[in-house]
């Protein structure tokens, strides 16, 4: 297994998290540009042209200029293999982001320099903190009016409890952004964006910070000297422990500071390591193959109407064509069709190592959260989190002759987690309730039902406002109460739907023995 350990050491698997509009998808594009994976970046802001962002594949995403599904990109940089999971940028799809974070070893947190730490960023960072995922911070949009950089660092610490340790520092005398300083080498980089909106790699004018060739303003040099004097340097142990974050400043749109950030991911982000298992143990990377299904996505290729399971390799070597056992069902899956995904593009994968993300095509019995393993080497990883929904609507097919397509589409969207589908024991498929964390999920679900499954739907509001996960004992007790109904998820797990938050809170107080949770595992 020496080869497995060597290959794992070359891997860096990370996600990008941010509040909407902080520049996450733009930064993803620029990473691919600097790594040579694409020849020209298509920023979100240029959607008015025929060219759309490479990492966004869904037609609705391209129409709306937002990310609502998670993309996976694999590329090489400086002798390392980087697996980048570009998570949904819209707040309504935070649940998909939570699941994706279970498949990474590090995260890049993108902040809008003018806005600082925003609510969605706080929620996503909380997931990283709970999972022990180390975070690198990129302060974006420094080419716009921004607070003082020290104030930005203070905001990070005040809102996240995370000590920001600046690796680069902005060169912004009198409010004019000129470039960044790499404090580790005392080197100044002045950038000139190339192409429209930084469509090509920026030209860099490199100079020493204090030499005769330095063009850095005296006030900026004094700021750097102050940081050096107080010892504001990167503490790798604190970073890996999740108490500190290396901070980089720049502008993704103009390519300012992107290369330095990409280099730092290779240098600082941890490679894959032993992974916790459900029984409290660990799966070492040199043990036989194991993997975690963290996402299901249908119709990545609209010509084939396929279904893909995204699998994070946790241990061992994956070889195409081998039999993988699904621990949930005990059945084997032959991995004949394994691919690496890049937007809509695909490339056949013959082998993969810990940290890699592979797509298994048309593995119909796989669900998000499934643990896969080699025969005779079982393992079960902790379940993925599912959050109780906040919005509810009853779905009806507009064409009763398309009932078969309607049911197929609803089941597919449920498996992917686009919406949670809840059914009443007495009604079954006659009037399933779509439940979602955010209302945009309904828009995406109805769009896909019509365009991908040929089954347009009509949504009606319900009388429910709050959902809580419960158990079988709770389902029996709640069945006789007013203003609450017990529905079932596709797994059979009961979900209590309340007429109002007041009713849910009152029942929780009156019946403290009832299981009423906002987080569902499994």
C-alpha cells in the first residue's frame, strides 16, 4: 500500500464556502485558469455573452447567474492533484453544501471585503468547525472600497472566533488597490489584469519589499512591519486544529492574489488521512478500498438522462470494474462506468486514490450517505446530516396522463435532496408534500420536473409551517394531537409537521420526552 500512501499525499480535497455573491464561483474559475485546466475564465458577471461559467452546468444556473448544485473539478497544480468541490452559492441550498463538506479535508472561505463575515458564511463555518475542517480565508473584492484590513481581521475573530493570520497583505495606498505582499518572502506583487474581467492570467510585476526597486508605498511597508513585530504569522498547528486561519487578500475577478492562494492550498491544506467510522474507530488510508457517497445528481448529461453518484474515496485504491459492496443493502455494485466530472465534461477514471472524487454512472441503488467498501473489508461512515425543512407545498401533476413520469421525477429529486418528499400513510403518492430549506428549491424542482422528466407540476400551499424529526414512539403519541400530522420520508422515517411554530414549541414543552429534532441523521 506504499503507492496508495504516496498518491494520497499528493491529494488536496477542498470546498469553497461563502455567502452568496462573495465571489466563490469566480474564484473557482480562476483556480482552473491558473492550474491550466481551462484557457479562459468565464466569470459569472459575463453571462450576458454566450459563454457561461465552466463549473455551472445546469441550464437554470446559467439563466439565473447563480450556483444551485455542487460541481466537482479535478486538476493538477505544482505536482499535486486538487479535487475542488464548488458548493451551491445560493442560501436556499445550504443543505447540499453541508453534505458536500463531509467529503473534503479543508475549505477556502471567501469573504466580500466590504461586507465581512455574513450570515451564510457563519452557518457554513459552523459546519466546518463541528467537523474539524481547517479553513483558509480569501478576502475578495479588495479592488473596491473596503474597510481597513485590520478591521477585516477583527471581524473574522469577533464573529467566528477564528484568529486571522495574514499571509499576504494588500497594497492599497490611499484606497487604490495595486497588488499584494507575500509576508513570508517580503515580496511585493503588482498585478495588471489580462483580458476582459481577468479572462487570462494576470501579469505580475515582482519586487522586493524594501529594496531599491520597491514601488510599495511607505505606509504599506509600515503596516507589514507592524504585523512582523507582533508575530502575526501562520501557526500551522493552530490552523489544522481549527483555531486560526491563514488569510489572503485579493480580487478573484481581476486575478489579484489568486496564484498565491492556490499555491497555499497545496502547501497548507492537509492531505487525506484516516477517516472516522460510525463505531468510533478510524479507517486508515492504506486499508482496502472504501468510499462515501455524498451526492446524487441526475441528468448531468441531458442527452442520456443518466444518474450519477459522487463518491469520495476514503481508503485504498479504486480500480474501474471492481465490485464494491454497499453496506446499507449488502449488495455489490460493479463500477464499470467511473468518471471524473468537470462541468458537463467527463473523463473515464481507471483508478483513484484517497481524496479523489469519482462519479459512478447509473449505480441505481446508491443513495447519499451510503458507505462503499471492498468485499471482506466492511466499514460504515457516519451519516450525512439532513436538516428539517422550513417550506412546504403539495405537488400535483398538471397532466394526469403523465403520472408515471411524475412519480419517477419526484423520486429522483428526493434521492438527490433537491427537495424532501413527505407522504402521508393514508394518501401515499396521491398528494406528496415537497419540503425544502429554501423556496428556490421549489423553483428548481418544478423546472426540472417539466424540462427533464416531462411532467409539469402544480404546487399548492399547505397548512404546515414547522417540521421536526421524530421516532416511532413520538409518531404514535403525536398521531392523537391537534394541529400536527405525521408524514413519512422515503426512508420510512417519521416527520412531524406542525401548523405553527407556537404549536411545535408548546408540544415540546408539554411533552419533554418526545423526540423533536431539527437535525436528521440517516
